[in-house]
C-alpha cells in the first residue's frame, strides 16, 4: 500500500512542476515549453491517471498560451503608452516655451501700450489747449467792437411863465435835471431852435421840475414868451 502511494506521489511530481510553471506565468512561453519538454509526462500504467494528467497539462498549456498572448498585448500597449507619454512630454515642453514667449510678448506689449497711451493723453491735452486758445482768439476776433458810450441827453427845457413887465421867467427844469443856482441858459424860439434870442440865469430852484431865472440879455425889441426853448451853454 505504501509503495503504491509512493508511486503515485512520484507520478504527480511532473504535475507539480507544471503547476509551478503556471504560477510563474510571467516567464516566456518558449521557456515554459522547453521546461515541459525537459520534463515530459511519464507514462503511467493506470490509463485513467494517464488520461487525467494529459488533459490537465493540455488545459494548463492553453492557459499559459493565453497568458503569454495577454502579456504580449500588454507589452505592446505599454510601448504605445510610452510613445504617447514621450509625445505629451515634448508637447508640454513646447507649450511651456510658447507660454514663456507669449508672457514676454504680452509684457512688452503692455509696456509699449502704456507708453503709447501716456503719449496719446499728452497729445490730446495739448490739442485741447490749442483748440481752447484758438476758440478764444476767434471769439475776440469775431466780437463786434464795443459801442461808444452814449452821450448824455442834451439838457433842454422851455419857459413856462414870462411877463412883459417882469425881468424874471420860470422854466420847467429843476433839481431833477441837476439845475443849480447860477446856471445860465440860452433862449431860443421854438420856430427857430438854432437862433438864440437871449440869456437867463437861474436865481432859485423851486422844486424838482421848476426854477426861477432872471433875464441877463435879450435881442432888441424881443420879449421872452411861453414855450421859448432854454438850453445850457
């Protein structure tokens, strides 16, 4: 019994070796095949055990082949990922250089724009001042000359009361017209306002609109009368 169990144990040794090969699936299939060829499945007297071992080894070999195919596909994917990673790294470096160049250009452009803006503001301020000065000059040139001061109205009145037997007359000029005692007026006929016929001198300012005057001189055979014009001279 013991010898039979020992024979079975020794017969299962190749199966254990195959399972060890399956656990180290990362090894290439050719190396596994070489190991399998180096340890061929022995022939057993028990046909059932022989058949079982052959089928198990075939199944293990199939799994190893699939694993090897998956490893090859994974290696290919890793190689592609490495290429993509290198391409991305190159793009990243190129983008960094482009970003630096862009930042430098933007900084230079901002400085240039600020200088241009300051210069433009200065030019605009100078143009505004020039326009203001020009407008002032145009206003001075286009403004009409000042009108001459109006001459004060000529002081004139008329005799309101006269008598053939009296040497005094009353005129319609008083304090409101600035008449003072001692002022002299020429006397003119209303029909001939340019021909003087005599002179009177104010002796008394009666009120704002009336004064009394004495006759200083008169043309021969001339009597002063109501409505004769009086004007200072």
